C-alpha cells in the first residue's frame, strides 16, 4: 500500500507542473478524500495517454469537474 502511494506520488511529480503540484498539496490538506480522487483520476488519465502535462489552470478545471454538485429542482404538483 505504501509502495503504491510512493509510485503514485512519483508519477504525479512527473507530469504536474510545480504550481499544480503545490495546489494538489493544499487540496490534500483541506480535503484528503477529494485529493485521493483527484490523484487517482490524474494517474489513470496519464496512464491512458489522455494527458501529458498538467498545469495549475488545467488542475483547477479538473477540480471543478470533480466537485460539481448536481442541481436539485423541486416541483410542486
């Protein structure tokens, strides 16, 4: 388990820019569950070739997608 985390962190350092890596660290401090989801998403996208390099702006957009809440509408009949 610890080895998996080390490999994941090494991969993230490989394709995240320094500002994006710093943002990920801040997200990890504020919301560890969201950070874990984000890391998993990023590693899978990198492994499948969908992303090559992730900037801070791109990371913000991905975070917005992951945290987007569904809008609930209540209709009265």
